C-alpha cells in the first residue's frame, strides 16, 4: 500500500469519526429544550458502538439520550440496534452455511 493510499484512508476515517460523533447523545441545553425523537433514536442506535467507545474517554457522552420523547425514541433506538446487530448475525450464518 502506498503512502498516498494510507493517508487517504486515515483522513477519511478521521472525517467519518468527526461526522459521526457530532450527533452523539450528550445532555446539553439544546437537547433539554427539544427532546430527541424517533429519528434521533434511530441515529443513536446506529452509532451506539461508537458512543460506547467514546464514552470510555468522555464522561458526557452517553449511548442513550436521557431527554427523549419516550416511546417513539425507544422504538427508533431499539429498531436500529436490533437491525444493525441482528443483521450482522444473520449475514454470518448465511456465510457459514
């Protein structure tokens, strides 16, 4: 692998992490005024593994947004968690067969 390819991969990875972490569930003043809804629940479910890793190093980052709309946020969050991780396990089973 050339240095140019390696630099491109590192740069794309850093930009992707910055974009994904910009919408992490963090309790802030803006979130208190407008609670997280269904679509934020889906987003937080998709980035939950990344939120978990960043949460080890940052005390304000959470996996789950505590200030949410209730059932709809929960539905979106769990739908994303189950479809993401459940989809991975189904893909592995098909590949092993």
